[in-house]
């Protein structure tokens, strides 16, 4: 079995975009809540903005989270840092900003383990993998980070930059937004991934027997927000669960 945070208690538990059930996703408030409530891990999304920083936000388009026109990759961080990405969750979160990956690492360091999802369209190397590896190394967090993406090329470029130093995962699901060849984890071959991250609806005993027991892939599954579903998955032997309400599984 490939090593995945071998120091950590099983099953691994990640707050999906932080504690996004209670706070605006991918904000410092959401990550702070995970630490405050004893959630050991966080899943988060990063982009490279126009000025080159790694920014923590899910969507490419800014409309849903900030109510603004524009695309993350087309704006400088000076512009992105002025946006309010908290008010969509509630007036009490007004003023929450888009964090930098550097800021998150500065704030919480190795108090958490991190699943860093690379948000990249297309197959060209945007240097997000190289920048992510440089940032992880700068903060000395190699032992508490993994990197994942729906885009197997992004993972491939990260593995090339890091020399396969960290666990990496392909994310997949049976969605029309995911190319059919990638809907069942085939992207692992392009990526050189060592971990699988399927939608929880695709996890059953046969899947775990094939990939976890016989092929040696740790399996993290998402997004599990129902306690009974999580109990079933943990009973089957998944290595970790990603949830909007991670407190359910502590």
C-alpha cells in the first residue's frame, strides 16, 4: 500500500474547502474552524492568478462566490484580494477574502494535513505544479501535503516538478463535465498518480478490492455529508473522507 500521511489517525478526515458547511468555502474562516474543532485535514483549491500568486478559490469564474465578472486567471492578486467571497454565505461573513496558499501555510503550518487540488483547464503546463511544489518546500510541509486534480496533466506536471516526492491523486466522477475516459480513474496512468479520489457514489467493495487491495492505491472519497453514507464507506475500508461537515466523522 502506498504511504499516505502514515503518521495520521485513520480514517483521514478532510474539511471540504475547509469547514464549508459552517463558513464560506476556501476562506480563512473555514480553515480556522477546522483547526478550532479538531478536524485534522483540509481539502482546498488553488489557481495561478495573472500576477503569479497561488490563490485559494474553487471556481475559475468569480460570479458565484464574489458576485463579480471576470476569471481568476485573468486578474492580478491585487484585484482579487479586494473581492468579498464571504457575503454569499451570510452577512456575518462579509469581508472574507480570497487567501493565498502562502497565507494558509503561514497560519496553520503542520497543524493540518492538506489535499491541494490544482484547478487547471487544458493540457499545457501553467507552472501551477512547479509553484505549488516550491511553496510546499518553502514552508517545510512535505510530510503533510498531497496534490490532486481532475486534470491528469496538472498532476503529471506536479510530479515532474517534485520528482514524485508527494502523494498525488486523480479526482473523478461520472459527470458530463468530466471526459468519459477519465470518469473511472483512467487518468492515473497519465498523471502517475499514487492515490485515487472517486466520487463516493463510485465506491463499493468491488472497487476497493480491485484498486486498494490488489493495486495498492489508497482511496479518498468525496463529498460525504451524510453520516450513514460515511459509516458505510469507512466500514468498507476507505482511507479517508472529504466532507463539508467533517465533524460528523471525528
